[in-house]
C-alpha cells in the first residue's frame, strides 16, 4: 500500500498508479453532487450550466449535501461538509464519467456492480472517506468557490477548494480491484465456515 498526494483535476497517470488499498490526500478543486442534482441532470435531462461542464474534465465528485451559511454578498461559508452514502447514486456513475469526464467518486459505502464496472471501463477510481469524519473534512475545505442550481439547496452542485483532504482510501481502482467485494467474500467464507461447524 502506498500513500499519494494528488492535485485535482487528475490525469491518466494519476489514476493508473492507484491500486485498491492505497491512500490519497487531495489538493485542488472537487465538486459536490448528490441525488437531486443528478436526477435533474440525468433523469430530467437538464443541461449543465455552460461554465461548469468544461471544469468536470478529470474532476473529482464528492457525494455531499453540505451545511452552509449564505453571506450578505451571496457567497457561501462552510458549516459542515460531510459525505453521504454512494450506492444509491450508483446508476449515475457511468454518465458522470462518460458524458462529463469525471474520473473519481468520493463517498461512503462503495458502489454497486454497475458503477464499479464503469470505473474499470472508463479508467476511474472510488475513494472512501470514513464515516463520522465531517468535522475533519470541513476543516480541509478551504473555500466554497462556486455553486450551481441553488434552488435544489442543499443538493446544489458545489465547487470546493480543498487542501490536505483525506486521507482517503482507494477502495475501487481502475484495474478491477474492489475492497468492498473482497470484504464481502471473506465475510461469506467465514459465515460458511461457522455454519458448517454448527
């Protein structure tokens, strides 16, 4: 296992060197997405804002609906930026990658088979952030630089500038390795062994 310090957006070389079990600390720009904005984008077929779409090439998407406070000048300050469970948004993974160039998903709980396969096919990764780490995560967000689709608040699309964001675990890599599947396989083997000894 190796630890990497990476700057977003990521390159093909960045992605290719990562294997499940490695850890990563991020610097740069990441984008916050969640159910409501993904449903609008993919189910309701609403186009992304023109200024946002080109920024997603090589981007990292964080599954979040942050707690924020709006300032008098219309900008936002962070209150609590936590991460939500990813697998309910699994069906959007391929579209984010194929249509918009996103390379990494950051979330909790992993992805299902469809999303995991998209990472292999399109050369991306899934980074796990530990549950309960919102307080630390919030300190690692330096600023909220932009927001789109504010009517979906707090499930708008967010642009965060981060520093020392992590450490994150590479749980699904572009080579087909999947820590979540491995854990399930070991758990099943252990359960089978316990049952056979009853």
